[in-house]
């Protein structure tokens, strides 16, 4: 039996540039059983798909550690209940330790707590709670906190502390150096600071304490037969430091050689400036995930649950499926569920973009993170934790931000060979200066070598794409546009044709029964009873309209003895022993039923934009019904915007030609494909592709899923079915067609931003390295330029967070 592949996400530490990410990615892919591995340098995460019969999480972690990097373990404290002895504690401990992704779990019987150390992204707290509950005990999180944010803030605090120590030790060295130049001689330089051993004492802590991570990173890289930014920094600063140390020792032993050139300030200032650049980079990368933080911030923190007849305030994580939740006016609805009791209006704008509140009463569904406005609601929890609508949105955004766009392959290829090439250029530069340009002047040649080593920056290349993807997909999410991955965000900007489904996409998808015309001997009420009874088992929106219209007219529906959906043409049902057919002209023709008396009226209704249907009872034509679906107010504007973007717009529908053309005229669509069966929609998409179009398909129904999957980019309206959204590459949460143009604009702006970043990163190195090799830049200036290049790429990407759509 073939095992299903598993997916996991590992939080990797120790990566300093894109070359590190490439090395981890290659290393993971070499493991037998690993089917796919993608490492995102900006997010510090590895997404791995593997066959659990061939490898496991410890093997993945071991490989990452062998490569010289770390895998972040997160910890959670659980409060336990139901334990009566130490054997209970042992049982829970063994059960938790058996969960894939749990590194180590310990249970304290006296304190009734469990401490679980686990791999971030591989297992959830909810999985742990379920395991304990299956063992027959109670468990809940002891406390909730944003561990990722805490870790990032702690990292920034450490980096800030290290930078200030390095700056305090380096500034005297910088002062001493500047005092030697004619332009800055007015600053003066204290004779004490010019002493070699004083400079040695100031530079050494910076080099080996503050700069220790560069040496550690370089060692790990070289041990694995590769190179990264740490190698360049370690080589450059070490060359400056150890040459200076050599001159210090020589000048001490031989006082006649006092006044020789030293580079203590070069190594210290380089490390200080690189630390400053990394500090800015950390803060900027933190801002790039602001969209995720905003989404998480929408969640309620606690919920009021009715248990044993009493109200209990519990953490959100402790709410279980089936719990009855009490929501008071002004409170956020904590989970997805159905209203059991009460009525109120609910603000669903965070999900649908609709500013008007929606009335809710018993039997209606509510969504977590929406706001209850003016009534008290009792809700039965149906989806909790990672199954809620908001959790799904957060997951889609996280996956998009963590995925790679195809354009990133350019940077990955360059990063893989970048450092060895730079080291080679630096060595050649040294030899040229020492042997030809300024023969015998070792300090001058060394200075040029250092400048070349430190000005080169693979980090900017590694950050160019992922930071833009993070910022762009995050900004899109704020506007209700969810890209499933970086590749979809990239491909969307190439679209030059968009195909729109009609019902529920161009129109509201809430049709109403407008016309009933009976032919033959049946009374209108009897005709409606038979037709509506037959349609009540259908899932089509038009069937819902007929049933609702019949009920409004006081018709009582009858049981259905047999029902059959006839794809693309209608339905067949048996009511009270009578065979009822409802559907298209084609359906009547197939059953040799003469519907000619109604055809003229049918054409007139269709010309008005209504959907007309024919009905027959026991093989005899019985009547005509018409259903109207109103066009969305924004559809005309949305089509006009798409045309302004140079995109061809077409409508594809299973409805008849006349109705389809009437709707198309209202919204300004020139190209219409009507009477298309569900299985033919995908073929229509292929026809456009064969004409050279890159096609975006937009739909919301179950029958749109094949076409969405066939299109270059499938877009599903968030108001539609789960299957349609699963098949789509982009989800438009607000159900507004203007979001299509917004998605394309966001994709175009993101790709422009990525190209700007890649251009800057490449041009910076192509221009900067020759300038440094030519001797026009002091090493510390080259270091500052290197730090600035990474920061500038991140800051440019963050401009996407302010894009107006």
C-alpha cells in the first residue's frame, strides 16, 4: 500500500545569506524519501514534502544540523486534569512523545503540567491536546503567547546590544583614523588612541566576541564545502586584524618601525556597520510579516463557553467542536458555528468586505473573528482552531509568503557561485596591486583585497524576491486577495485574458422566480407544486429560486420518490407517481416533447436577461418558468478596469445565448460563450490558451472547479464553494469582481518591485566590486555600502505595503 506524503515546515536558524538557504535546500533534497524541499531565506523556513515510510522528522533535523544550522524548537506548557497517580503522568508523557514532531515531553504529576518541546510547523498544540484527551485526560494551554514575535524581539534586542558595544569600541578607532586625513584633521586625534596596543585592546573584543558569529558561520560553511557571506566578512576582517596585529608586534619589538599603517579600525568598523545593517534588516523583515500579525490580531483571545449550565471564560484554544459559545454585543465571535438561540446583526466586513452588517438568527452560520453588534447569540461551535475560516486565510497567506516565485531561481543560481568568484577576484586584485600597480606595497594591496571582500553582498540577492513576495502577498491579503503561492503571484501579472462565469460571479447568484406560465390542464398551484418538489433536491441556484418562489406563493411541497440531475440540461424526478422534467429546450427535444407553444415567450424572457425553463409532466409539456438574477453593481466597473489593463474579457456560462448576451451587454462584455456544459468549460479555457492567451478563469461554483484548474490562473470568489476555492490559485474573499483587476495590479507591482531589487542587487555588485578593486573605496566605506545594499532591498520591498488598489 502506497503511503501518503507528508508536509512539514521547519524553522531554520543560522542562515546568513541566500547561499546558506540554497545549501540547506540541496541537503534536504538529497535525503532519500524527500520529494520536495524549498527554503525561504527571508522567513527562515524550510517547507519539506517527504515519504514517511522512507524518512522522518528527526532525519530532516539531523541533516540540517549536519549542514551547520539549527532547527527551532518551540515549547508549550499544558495544564492537565484527571491524573490520579504517577502512572497517569507516565502514560501522558509517553503519548505526547510519540507524536511526530514532538522532540521531548515531560509531565509533572505534582504540578499537573506538561512541558512539550516540539518542532515549529510540524505539530500543533491542538494535536497535543487531542492526544491527551484520547488518553482519557483533560488538557488546555497554560498560557498563550506569540512565540514568533517574542523570538524576533529578543533577537533584535541582542543585535542592538551587540551593535552598541561594537560602536562604543569602534568610534575611538574611527576618530583616530579620521584625524590622520587632511580634510578631517580639524577633528584632531589623541596621541593615546594612536598607540598600537590601545587600538589592539579596542579592536580585539569586536573581532572575536562581537564578531564570533561570523567565524562560526564561516566555519560551518567551509566544513560543508561551501561558502557564504560569513566567509567574506571573516576573511576581510581577519586579514585587516591579523595584519595589524603583526605590525603591532613587530613595531613593539623594533621601535624604529613605529608609524606603520594598521587596519584595526577597518575590521572593527566593518563589523559594526554590518551589525547595523543586519539590525535594520531584522526590523524591516519583521514589518514584512505585518499582514499576518493583523490577521492574527482579528482573532478573539478568549471565549465564553456554557458548560454544566454555567458560563466559563476560557482561552480560544480550549474551545472544542460542539461547545456552546455565548457572544454578547460588541464581542468578537470566537469560532465558526451556527446560531442556536438569539438574533443580532454581525459585522462580516473583515471577511466579505461588505460594510453593511448581516442579520443572524437561529439556524444561520456565523464566522469566527466577525463582530456581534447588538444582540446576544448562543452559537454551536462547528470549526475551531486551524479549521476556522480565518485560520485557513492565515494558512494561505503564510504559505504564499513562504513559497518561492520562479524568478527567484535566477538569484539562487547566482548565489550558489557568488562567494568563490568574489574570493577569486579579491586574490587577483591583491596580486595586481602588489605586483603591478604599486609593486611591493603590501598594506595598499591588502586594503584593496579587503575592500573587494566586504563590498560583495550575496544577501541582497537572497532577499530580493522573498521580501517582495512577503510584502506583496500580505498587502493583497489586506484587500481580500489570497494568492496560494509565489508562483501564482508571479504568473498573474502575465494574464491577458480573463474568463468570467455568469451566475454568482457577474451576477449576485441569488435569482428569484419572476414568471410562471402554465400550458395545458394543470392549475398554476399544482404545476408549481410538482416543479418545486422536483427541484428541491437540486443544488443549483436556479432550483433554490424556484423552491423559494413556490413557498412564498403558499405552495406545499411533496415528497420526491426519485430524483436525477441531468448535467447541463435539467432534472428528472418522480412526484406522486408522475414523472416531472424541468430544464432546457434540449431536454424537451431529447424526450420528444413539443414545447413550441412557449418558445416565443421563452425568447422574450431571455432577451430580458432572465433564465427561462420548460417543464413537462408524464411526457406532456406543462409550462414555463423564468428566473432572474441581478447583475452585481460593481461588475460593469470591474470589466472596464480589466479592459483598461489591456485584458480581453469573456463570459462563459451554461445559460442560454439570449440571456447570456443580455447580461453581457449590461456589463460591457464583448465575448460570450453560452450553453456551455460544466465539463466543456475547461475545454473553452483551452481554446483561449491555444490562441496564445494566458487565461485567468473566475468562478464560484462546483462546476467551475475543472475550468479553474485548467486555466493559467484560477480565481475563486470567497463567497463560493470550498471545492472551487481549493481548485483555484487565487481566492477573492470579498466576492467583488473589481478584486480581479486589483489582483493583477498587485501582481504587476510586485513583479516590478522584484525586478528592481534584482537589478539593484546585481548592479550593486557589478559596479561596486570593480570600484573597490580599483582602489576608490576604503574598506570601511565598502562595508557600509554592503550593509546598505541589503537594507535598501528590504526597504524597497516594504513599499508594497503602501500600494493603493
